[in-house]
């Protein structure tokens, strides 16, 4: 009897993890979390799991913070969870499959939130019956908090900040599965539409997170939704810009029609600096090893200084036709479908694998690869794009550059812009920007070439290889770069654009 009790105690003890699950990332700040102070949710009093979660967090907070542990199993959660500062919600460690890029990755702890049950008459089903999530209780101060090894169904993640950009530090989401995650668009229904119509909020990510300093978003899986539904006779404008000619069209409510991960997402400007806009240059952001499926919006969007965005796997669905909230695509309207969008300085984008397809309809920029664009952005400073593989172009789009390495990438695309495009000029070359200290080396492009434009200084284009159809192998050196050597398969066109404008 005594032996049996000892064995039972040993099994129970082993089932409650007290280690730092982020230790392998070698980020010193993760050790500030009280991983060894663990409370098992199944031992907490409460009428339901919502009550137990609230009570458990209170108990841990009184002890200075710690981990609220959910053993493997399914937990029905009715309302949005408000995560307290110093608290981590942690599920059972994955046993066999540990990498989020594996289709079989499925942590054993499932938090089941309410699913939206559509009604296609009258006012429809109220939004507040579903679309729950995990938010921070105090966005301005919450620190040393996060989520680890949880499957979240019908719940988004939102780590916010205050209106004046105050946010705590040391936030994380690690090893989670986030499926059927979206926020409803408050523009739908518009007055002219059926009042039961619903649509996703196209600028709110499934995992939307702000942090004042140090944030880890790693090894998470955002798989394809399995709860989409069709809305028959969805009213929309034939032209969403002029708002004319209402038509009715069967439309999908698509949970994946939104960004995947948006981290410290801010609109910057050409004049932005760490001094006049410090919230746009936060440090310590790491986004790595995630799997992201999407049908609209950027898979990953980040802003910061020194951000690491590495080894993520990104997949978009092919031939997706989606309306734009209240109307159909026209002109340059775009859903901003792209793999990775960078804002800020000193970022590193490394080892990502992406397959991106444009939505059917937009003729503006859509279906892009890795992008640093002029819109809501600043200059490129001391940044790297290295060893990525994808089917859409790498673009540095109409900004000044001082320090950029593009090396070891493999890009297969028939883009007219070039598989690698470094464009330091406005659209019609009215303004030519300074492009300095740039290395484009050892890349392989397939069916599209390389283009470098700008007022160049210390630019090297070396050892790149072209493969594919003839006639698409242009190497456009419009930067005055003098070191253009050992490139194989390209047809070189050189012109000092800046000098010719003077």
C-alpha cells in the first residue's frame, strides 16, 4: 500500500512541470518568471473553469506570481480570460511531436471557448456570445506573463498597451495552437446590409501582442480554420470605394482572413527615430519557429529595433476570393497578403520558409514575400534578410537605406519587380534616396532577377545565381554600385540613376 502511494505521488509530481520551457531560446529575461511556483488548476475551488482560473490567478498573485498549470484534458471556458501580471497559463508539455511546424503538433491541454453560432435572420447572433480571447488585465503594467503549451479553440490572443503606449515587459506565447481565431469587424453590418451579416476585422491578428521590452512568440501553430461558414445573399457594394450598386453574393466568414501574428504593430514615418517615437523601436522582440496559415493580411507583421524573425513556416491558400468588408475589390485596393512585413531598425529575418498567393481580385500590391515598405515606415538601418526560401519577392520598397545584407536566399517568382528588389526611389524616380552599405550576395533567383535603385554608396552585388526562363534574368543596377561580380546567369543593365537626375 505504501509503495502504491509513493508511486502515485511520484507520478503526480512529475506531471506538474517546474522547469523554464523557454530555456533553449537563451533569453535571460525568461528566468525572471516564477516557473517553480506552480498551482494545479484542478485543485482550485470554483463552480466552473472561469471561476477556477480567476481564483487561481489571485492565489498566485498573492505569492508573487507563478504558473497556473492545466493538466492534459479539455477545459470549457465561457468568457475572455484576463491574464494578470506575473502569471503564466501553462498546459501539459507535448510528448511526441514538439515542433509547431509539424501537422501533428497538438498540446494535450485544450481550452475550448464559445464558438459563434450564426443566425441568418433579424439582427443575427450577438457578437458577444463568442469571439472571446485571452487579454491582459492591466495592459500598461502586466509583465512576466504569458501562455505556454495550450490549444486555444475559438479564442484570439491580445496583449495590449495603453493609449499613450505604456506596456509592461517580458511577455510570451510559446508552444500554443490558435485556431478559429478572429475578431468581428465593427463596420459590418453597415446600414445597407442585412443586420445578421458578419465579417472579420481585417487588421486584428489572431495573435496580437504589444510589449514594452522583451517578448517571445515562438513555436506556435496557427492552423487552417475548421469553423468557417457561408453567408448567403451577403449584401455588398459593387465598388467599395464609390459605394454604388448593391449586389448580393454568397460570402464566406473566414477566420483566417486577418493577420497571423502582429507584434508591436505601429505606423511609423520617414522621420521616426527612437527619440521621437520610442514605442516604435522597442527592443527584445523574438518571433521564431511558428507555423502560420492565412488567407488574407500579413502572416507576420512587426515593428521594433533589433527584432529577430526566424525559422517560421508560412502558408497561404491559393485562389482565395474575398470581399473587402462592404464591397468588392476595385483599383488598387489590396488585402495586404504577404509573408512578413518589417518596420523599424536592425531587424534580422532569417531562415523562414514561405508560400504566398495573392487573393483573386486586387491589382494593387498583394501576394508579397518579405517586405519593408515606405508606407507607415522608416528607413532601413543595419538589417539582414538571410537564408530564406519562398515563392514571392523580397522587397525593400522606396525608403532610404544605411546598412542591409541580403544573403543566401532562394526566391522563385515571376514578379516583374525582381525576385530581390531594393528600391531607394519613389515610384517615378522624382526622389532618389540614399542607399548605402548594401550587400546582395549568394542568392538564387528563379524566373525573376535582381533590381537595385538609389543613390548608391558602398554597394556589393556578388555571387548571385539566376535559374529559369530566358528573358527574365535581368540584373538592374540603377544604384551606381561598382562591385558587381561573379553573378551567374544574369543579364546586367547598369545606370547611375542618381547621377543622371542631377
